[in-house]
C-alpha cells in the first residue's frame, strides 16, 4: 500500500494511491499518516479498505511529507563503503548516528532553499524507514517487524556547516527544506527485501548517484536493532539509512555543489521519485 499526505503546507490530509494511480482521500478512515496509524494493526485494517469507495483527489495537488508528526529524524552516516571512501573517511566500526531537526522536513517536490551565504549545499539520496510500533532492545531477526514502511529521502547537507565549522553535523543537516521525504510511504509488505533496491539521483539531468542498497555496510534490520539498544523508537520515528557514492563533495577533480535554479530528480525502485528546484533563501 502506498500512503501519502496531500494539501497545502500545514494542512495536509492522509491519502493512498489506488491501483490506477489515483490519490484517494483517507480522511474518513485515519486522521493522518502518523503515530498510531502506522501500527501494524492499523495498517492491516487500512489494507482491508476498498479504496474505490473513497473520494478521488482531483487536480494538481501538492504532496506533503509522507509521514506526519515525526518525533525523531535519525540519520546514519557513511553507511556505504564507497561513499565513505569518496568522503575521505574510514568505514565506521559501528553505525554513525546523527540527527536532523524535524523543521527540515518538507514535501518530496517542494523547493529546496539554499541558505544565505551557503556555497556548499549538497545532495544525498537515501532509503528512508519509518517505525510502526514501539521498539526497544529488539533483535536483528525481529527488527523489520517494527518497520511500517519505506520511502525516498533527500538528506541535503551544507558541507561547510557540517564539516568545516566546529561542533556536530546536525547544523549542516537541518536547514529548512533539507529533509524532503516521499512521495509516499510504501508499506513493508510490498518491500520484501530492502537490501536490494536501486537508488539514484540526478541534477539537471546528469546522474551523479547510481547505487543499490545491497552495498550498505549496515542493513536496515541491523540499524533498527542497533538504535533500539540506546533509546526507544516510537511510531512515526524516521530513519535515513545513508547514501551511495556520487555526492557533490566527492566529485573529481573538485567538488560540485548546488546553485539556485537547478533541478534535482531522485528515486528508489518501487518507492517513487522526487523532484526539487533549488532556490536562494530570501
């Protein structure tokens, strides 16, 4: 099942994609694609709903972030060995954990705002995961039972803020609009193997990233289990699992960064595509 949120910023409603590709309004069924609606029991109930009986959302409608009410936005760094190499960093002996502030979250096709004074805004296509039920000290074998679904993330990063200024990575990762997610969340039952998904990103039609999740250092199951040993995960918590090689920072002979007026297009097999225009902060 493909679940999404549609409508004006701050006024998004829950929806689902039917067999013909139409968006159906789920407002009469669930209040939002968030929290308790992501629990396995709720998803099972949703899968029994006849979408053909629900209103079609007509016209060119904005898609919001596919998950609402996100509590934690957890990111995993250097989770592809070849990306670590292009960044000049060692493959970590344990998953590298950092966070985005949730104010960075935006819709999959919203404009990406380049911060004032930024000269090193970069792209990172990633597989996103959303938790469906409370998770604490879960085994790797049982970890995927706690996942509600998967989606595309663009983990945008300002490299000067992230790497050249003092402190932690979070300030280079959390600028407004630096967390597009969607277009929809695909429920776990439709993604039998999250470790075999093609993942790619283009800027102005040039493909910079072209990888597969099978080259992750740490699998989704390992990441969920690992995180749950340090803190509980709640329904609606989002995990972004790392990016394959091809980011702007790693381009040769010198890095390439985003400028205003460029178009990004990115996607993952079976999870849809995002498209964003870069604009300068006003």
